[in-house]
C-alpha cells in the first residue's frame, strides 16, 4: 500500500507538472498574439493564425513588396522591409474590430504611419522616400507598353459623384460634346527590360494597369490592375527572386502618375483618385464591415455613401488598404507637385458587388466636394 500510495502521489505530481507546463505554454502563445509592440520578426510565429487570410491574395492594386513589411499573408507597404513595426490598440472601441481583429488594428496603425509621413498639413515631418523621376523613355526602358488612349463615356455609377465636381466634370452620356474628356489607357508590362541590378533583357512580368484619365475633372479612375509583383507571384516565382525580376518602374502609383503626366497639362492639379470593382481579400471585407457597421447593409448607393477623413479609424484603415495605398504614395512621392492635402475618402457599393472608393485629395483649407466627412474614432 505505501508503494501504491507513493506511485499515486508521483503520478499526481507528474500530471500537475504537465498541466502547469501546458498552462505556461498557452500563456506564452497568448502573449505572442497580444496586440503589444512586437517587431515584424517577432510576429512571424503566428502569422497565418493571426490574420486568417488565404495565402493567395488577389490584391489588384498592391504596391511594391520591396517597400513592404510582410505581416502574415498580407503585404502592407510602409517603408523599409526591415523597419520595426508595432501593433498598438486603436484608441477607441469599434464594432469592426470585433470582426477583423488584428488586421483592423494593423490597417489603422498603418494609415496613421502614412499620415505621419507628412501628407497632411498638421504634420511638418517629411519622409525620406525618394521621388521617382521619369522621362519619355521610361516606359520602354521598363518594358511597359501603353495602349493608345481610347475615348469613352464615364461609367454610369460615377455619374452622381462627378456631378459634384465643381469644374471640368465630364458629362457621362454618350451624346455629350465632351465625351473625349474620358480616356481609357492600358499599361502592359509585356516587353523585356533592364532591371534595377542592371541586368538587360529581363523577361516581362505580365503585369497590367488599367486607368480612366479625366484631365478636365482632375481625376484618375482605376480597376482590374495586377502589379508585376503579383503577376510573378501568381506565376510561381520564388519571393527571393522577385526583386530581380521586376522593373524599377513597377508601383501602381508611379505608373499612373507617369501616364497622368502625358495626359494632363498641369499634373499637380490631380485631385480625385478612384478605384472601382474592389474585390481583393483585404479591402473587400474591410469595406463590407464598414458598410454593415454604418449602414447595416453592403448595398450602399451613392446617395447613401460614407465619407471619412483621416482623423477617423475607418479613414486610416482605408488609406492603408491595398486600394488606398496609391493615394498615400501620390501624396508622399509627389509632394512637390501636389503640396499638402487633406485627403477624404468616400465609399459606396451601388449594386452590392461593385465596391468603389474615391479619394478627394482636397487642398489645404478646402472642404471635400462629396460632403462633410465622418471624423474621429
């Protein structure tokens, strides 16, 4: 009996120790998932669990991953790839946070970092990001083919928005005398090029950017865009090879700007940047949760649109989303042309399956033409 009692005691102690180890391990895992201040490298342990996003993301307007930190399966540009990034809790509770969780907080934090690059008048700091310069030969050197501009009417779902643009708004109907104010241009990265390392005849990536250019309305509308990086990823090119396989001119914002310079007499007058048909795995759920939280439906016609400034959490998250990134980079890279702006974003979804956003890059002191924005937390 004493031997049996001793064995039982040892077994009890063993079970207790195992239980304690399990509890400590659980606490440690929980700590690693906490929204605290880990660096990018510290987050990698639980990336897929943290974001719960499919590995193959169709991010149509994702900027270069060379200016990105890969967090989970999401590449969110904000600066150097080795830059220490910390998650921090949003300042006020949001119903969207319950659904999107850390991804929501990450986007809000990212948007705040963009703002502090100096895109708003309130922040005097300016980033050290270089401003890419282009010449007439840039397209050919980087393997881009520009389709001849094709005149076409403004898509009907933008009609109400551009009625509010005070000057230069294009008439949307096909009988308009100003039909040629809307030009469709495709940019295809379909030619061999010299890469950033100086290697000539680098094979084309198959990337493509689509844009509607409205010089009179000071606007660009884009959709159906696939970056060179995304195209190579879809082709199965290894991550470590991608940087040597993309042309120096590859970011959506830079390509759009290069085309805009050929279309507009005064490039610095760009004020409206719009995206339609948003369907990528980051921005789509983000917009749907904002629609549901604010309108209790994802069918949101223009008359019921939502407008946010960058003091709001929604505005910051949309600014850092794959479809808002180009607006951020316009303001950061093209500060000399555009000056300080007060960006305001409007989102709507006229038929429930055509998510649209339009950025009003309003000059300092001017209100948005799309109405008073929702502001604050």
